[in-house]
C-alpha cells in the first residue's frame, strides 16, 4: 500500500455529497480505508474525513481532479499525505512539562511532526540540559513595551520556518488580537478547565480553597477572545477533600500535557474541522 492521503471537507449539507466524493475516489482507483462524516442538522452543514490509498494514481492528479467537485459544493477542503510530518513551532514559558511531553512523543514517533523551532521568553538555560538537544531554540524576551516587536519576530520566524502549526505549550503571554488573527486556525493553546472561574495566579490554590472536586484541562484554537476559542479536546480527573494544593498542581500538570498532546495529534491528522465557534472532531 502506498502512503495514504487524507481528504477533509466541510460545506452546506445537501443530498449526494458522500456519493460524489466516494464515487470520484473510486473512479481514480483509490481504496478508502477510513471514512467518517457528520451532519450538523442545526446549522445545515456537512463534515467529512476520508483516508484513502491512492494506489498507482498520481496524487496531484487526484487533488486537481477533486477541485471542480469542491467548487460545485463550495467546500472548505484539504487533501494531504498522512505520512508527511507537519512543520510545528512550539512556544513555552517557564513551565516545560507540556514541551517535554510533546518532544518525547515526537521522538518516539507517536506524534508525526517536524519541530522547526522552540520559542521562549525565557533563556535556554531555564530548561533541562538535554531537553532541547537538536531543536532550534529562540530566546525572545517580551515586555509590555516590546510586545509588538517580539510578536513581529515570531511572525517572521513562522514565515521563515514555514510552520504549519504553532503550539502554545504553556506559553504564559497573552497574544495580541493581531497575532491571534494571523495564527487563526493554526494555533493551539492549553489551559486549566477552571477558567473562567479561577483566573490569575495559583488557580489550583484557588480551587482548593473552594473545595473543587473535579479538575481538568482544555485545549483549544487561539482567538482574540482569551481562552475562549473553539475547543479541540478536554479531560478531567476527580479529586477528594484530602487533596492538597500541591496534589492538584501535580494532577493538573499531568492532565494538561496529555490533553495538549491529544489535541496536537488530532489537528496534525486532519481530524479537527472548524464549525463556527465549535469543532467537529473525528476521533480515531
């Protein structure tokens, strides 16, 4: 079997879409190996993800031939190789548990990504001795007075590295509205699920003081609305009255890293389609 392709699409719902898509792939000699669809009846929208083996047919011919169908149905669509590692830029501040987890999963082949750069507002010495071995690192400090200049440097690096996804792996700086718009649909952030209930410093200590019995984390796309972008993945874990603030911080770190890793994996496998302020997520 040759390297599979992934077709992901969304459009207004109407009869015959599945037949047109699958019929076209069949005529191209492709073998469908996975297919998922969702009809949003409330919004009258259709979403579909198809993984297929192109066989001996040229991939560019398949992509070009699908263009007229996509135009007819006014589809938002992509058709990419599943085995191509996407170019990812990671941003991090002082807490490196999410960064370390993503780099580890990339190294063992669990997440197919090419980490083109790590950007931090802290110097390289703030991280583990071997954590960033072989990874291009860029120290870009930022203050309220230099924010515009620093973000311009980040944008230039995104362009230079041709990064297809930016991941805020516990990057504790708020992006400007302009930066959020620039990265729209290609920037993922992670935050604890107490938001907006417990904002500011030490949210787990705030939760402990209120007797919270459930903690969690949310991974979402970045928008100009702080921590309110379309949600990709969430998870929770129960805690009891016996949990200390340190217990909550420890559990929270674990949830944050695995939620972010799953969101990144889902995005890179074209399993996440935007649906207004929500997402359609085709789980594997």
